C-alpha cells in the first residue's frame, strides 16, 4: 500500500509542476484532491506497515508538498490563473 501512496505522490508532484505554468494554475483544482487521497493512503500505509515505511513516507512528503504549495498557488492566482 506504500507503493500506491508513492505513485499518487509522484503523479501529484507532476501535476503540481503543471499547475505552476502560467495560465494552468486551474489544474491545481484537479491536483489537490488527488494529492489529498494520496496523502491519506500514504499515512495509512505508514501507520500500518511495520517493515518498509520508506515508500509511504516518501508519498506523504510528495503529497504534502503538492497540497501546500498548490493551495498557495491557487491563492496567488485567485483560483483561476
């Protein structure tokens, strides 16, 4: 399950970089919910898995970056740009 969270994190971070392009900030409206789902999956995977927490922790970090900076980018552009 940690791998699934990591994949969601990687997809979210790619979407985050797409949302940084001028006039594509609206893409964060699609990216932030995806990153939130990945964040929840990664947190659950990190809490339940005793052996390998690496991918789950990486998923938490990537999804958190995508959510926090993506939301800040939406605030700067007024939710449109």
